[in-house]
């Protein structure tokens, strides 16, 4: 007897994609729920060596510009004064204009040269006003460029309540 | 001759290939942007804004991030502490630096303080860090979206 080979099956082997699609969607849902959009952050660099290091400047023209900020009972900014003489209220634009006037035609700031600003604040003054002060004395935007004013910033000793 | 109509009983199946491609694209997108590290962010801190804030051109060397929420506590490396308890945490960081033959003066203290925290509290933390030899401080702020 001649045994005939059964004809080979022409069924195409297909991969089952259902499970993979399920896992892929689970991963996608995981990543979407854990994704967090954070605002871009920038830095202000402040170099503050050990307290008392450096000593007093010999050149009187290099004395730091003292920026005094007073707070009200709620921690909001009440008054800004420079070198304990000139009061600017709460107007940072005037403070910046005064800094520009003090800078005069001198060259741009550097870490070693240029004026220094000492920020003296009331203990309960909110930190947002400290950042406003640093922004006002560090520079200003002119179109897409940033004009640098003062690069050396330090803090006065804290005024404990 | 009578011909019988041949009915095709197969269920029409839509082609899912483009959808799977798009799904893989989305997964790749989120995987690239995913950041599991909590050291750079803290939900309890709302940073103040500044028009001069721009991201640094290069990564900060030996960063140590201090998160200061509005209640005046501090979070270092995921551990919440008060002003009095910050010393051991900073000493740990100094030990890690010394293992790399570096000191406190080489580290950069990144301060992420809440906008409403008293400025004196931030000054106190800076002073505590200075007492341990840290010299470089970075005040982190949010970029002002208007510019």
C-alpha cells in the first residue's frame, strides 16, 4: 500500500499580539500618571566663605552697598533703603536705577572686582522679597540680553526676633 | 446552472499596526523624560520667580540640595529635619565628599526655599552650612514665564 503524505497545511502561523498590546497600554498608563511637568528653574550663585574671612576692605570705594529691607507684621516688604540713607519704599525699579547710577561707566562685574551688595533683612521677611532684591541688584533684561550689574552678593548676619 | 453565492464569514479586523507604533512612540517619549530621582524636586516647595533665572550651562559640581518648605523645616536627601538637626545630615554629605577626596568647600549647596518661608530661616540654614565649611551657595528660583 502506498501511503500518501497528507498535504502540508497552508495555515499561516500568526503571533498573538493581544497580550503585548495589553502590557504596552499598562506601561503607557503608568508613565502618563507618573509624568510631572516642572517649570524650568534657574540659579543665583552666591559665594559666602567662612564668616569673618577676608577682613575689612582697605579701599573705601570697595565697601559693600548695604541694602536694608524691612518687613511688616505679615512678612511683606515694607521698606527698602540703601546705605541707611536713601529710602525707596517698595519700588525695585528705583533701587535698580540707583545701582546703575552707582556703577557708572565702570566695567562689567566680575567675581573679584566690582561692587558688592550686602543684603540686610528682617528675620520674618518672606523669601520671595529676598529673591526680588537679588534680582534687582544682579541685573536686568534688555530684550533678549541680560545686563549684569552686581555679581557679588552676601547676607548680613540674621536679625533674630 | 445555479451558482451559489459564497459568503465570506470572516470577521473584518482593523489593522492595529499604526496604533501599536504610536503607542511605542509614546512609551519611548515618557521613558526618556522620566525622572525617578526626588533629589531635585519637592512638592512642598513653591519657588519664587525671577526674570533673570536661567538654567545653568553646565551641571553643578558636587550638589547638595536643601529643600526648605514654608514650615521652616529642611529636607536633605529625602530626610526632613529642623535647623538643630541639620548637622548630622550635612556631616554625612561631607563624609561622602571626603570619600571622593573633596571637602565641604568644593560642594555646592543648592537652596530651594518656599517663597513664603521667612528669609531669616534661610539665613540660619546658610549660617549652619558655613559653620561646617561650605562656601558655595546657589539660590534656586523659578523661571519667570513672562520672559
